[in-house]
C-alpha cells in the first residue's frame, strides 16, 4: 500500500515538474519577439508653418451719405458688378422745420437789401451819367449792388440745400450715392425707407453699401511667435481655401506685423499676402483659408521615420535601438536635425545601413495596413 502511494506521489511530482518546465519555456519564448527593422534613408525634408485666416479683397470701401435723410431708392443688389460713378442709391431729405424757416427769413432779408442796393445803384448811375457824382461814388454803389445780389443768391441756394439736399439735383448731388471704385457690391445693410445719418467729423455715418474689387484678393492670417522670426516679406507661399479643397493659390507675403497679440496664452503675429486668383475661379470675400509657408528645406539628408525614435524618461534625450547580432539590440543616442513631422534628419548616432528596431506596435500596424 505504501509502495503504491509513493508511486502516485512520484507521478504527481513528475507531472507538476513538466507543467513548470513548459510554463518557463513558454514565458521565455514570449519574451523573444521578432521586431521589424528599418534602415536610414536619404531624402529631402521641408519644414512648413501654417497660418490660419481669411481671404479678403485688398480694396474694400463703405459708401456713406453726405447728408442725413431717408433711403428713397436702392438701384443695385448684393453681388452686382458696378463701375466707378454708377448710381447706387438716392437719399430723400427730410428738412428741419426750424432750419427751413430760418432759411426763408434769410432770403427775405437778402431780398430787402438787394432791392435797396438796386435802387441806389440805378439812382447813382443816372447821376454819374449827368456828371453830378464822381466815378468813385458810382463804383461804390455798384459794389454794394453786386454784393447784395450775391447774398440773395446764396440765401436762395441755402434754402434749396436744406429743403432738397442739393441745388441742381444732378448726378453730383449730395442726395445721390455713387460708386467710388469699380467692383462688386458685397453688402447693402440698409433698405428703402431706412433713416440714415451723414458722415462727418463727429459721426462715422450710416453705411449704404460696401464695394470691393474682387480681382485683387489678400490673405490675412496669424502665425505663432516661434515661426514669425523666419518669415520675410516677398516670400512665396501657398494659400488653400476651405471652400475649394482641390486647388492651391500662389501668393506673395507682403506684411509681417512688428507687434504680436496674445491669444489663448500664445503670442500671434498678423501676416498678409497678395493672392493670385484666376478670373475663371469664383472667389467670395471672407473665405476661410490656410497659408502654407516653407520655413527651411534640406536635400539629400540621412533621415529616419520619427516613429522609430524613443526618448529617455529621465534625460528626455532621443535614442534608437540598432540590431546588434542575432535578435539583439543596442541603444544608440542620436542627434536630430530638421523634421517635417514624419521624417527627421539624423546628424549623429546612426549611419547608412544600420537596422533600426520598429518598436512601436502602432507604427508596425500602420505599416502593415499600407502594405
């Protein structure tokens, strides 16, 4: 009986030993994993700055009235193309009653002065022709007559301006709003019957219409302070519009703001660029746009994919793992150069022909998907 128990115990020990050996074997085999490797390659690397902004007309003006009144008629619609001097709208004057009465009173006073001056002039003219008075006295009466006549004419003109807004009512009248530049009507913020205020030194006035030359467009955007120091006026850039995804528009950088503005904790600098737009392309003012600006470029540099880089958790220095023998890797610190976000230049630590470990599983999965 004891012998049988011993045999059973021995068998149990052997089975347990087999399971233990198998466990360690499987654990060791899992720790040895075959990694893919990549070699450095020569390529061109360009770094770019991206500025977000809008596309706006270079020349845009607001038409404002020279006299207060009521919008009597609007002759154009938003989107219409107009030429310089075209009539846009007409203003109907609503005269102030007190000003109108005062103007009438000035006419009456000027008429009395004119009649008196004319009587004296006619009398002195007859006396001068008879040789009774001197030429100087006659010329003085003629001067007074002419002055009285001019005062009456001015009073009558003032009355017409107060009552109708203009003297002649022609194309140059204050009541007519005309286009000051050729272009497209972008906006008409008023409607017929609206009251408008004249533009003067104390008031900006009511905007009747906004006109812009859509053939001359500029990009207005902002870049971060880390990139603005590398920008220069006259540099060629590319502008991409949110509404036209499949086309790039060449542009020339014309302005870089000398002073930045803080936005959300970061300092941003305004830039402007002249955009070349073909006449066949339908462009609208206010399109959202991005500008791609080449900052720095290098040709034929030794580079690797940024996904191969690892960083020391303590020193935060970059390194890669290079294949050194049969499934063995050694850590090698590297010095980085130019990067475009996908590939990075390696100036020290890696040479051509090295086999670099693809340590990032996500990177390997992406690579397999591309294959």
